């Protein structure tokens, strides 16, 4: 686990909030912890951040 967390490769290829927002948006379809309404709201926020 430590090797996975401490690799030299960045988790997000594009630095800054926009890159992080794009990475999170890409991961949203595979999760099920949020309700559909929560997912929609989070997608909207991430869309704004990634613009």
C-alpha cells in the first residue's frame, strides 16, 4: 500500500483545482455512495471548477 500511495507519478496529470475536478468527474460514474441528487450537485460543482 505504501508503494501505491508514494509513487513518483502524480495522481492527477493536470495540476491545480481544474485537473483535480476533471479527475473526480471521471471517477463519479463508478461510485455508489452518493444519491442521484448528490451526484448531480457534485457534477455541477466539479464542472464549474474544471472550466
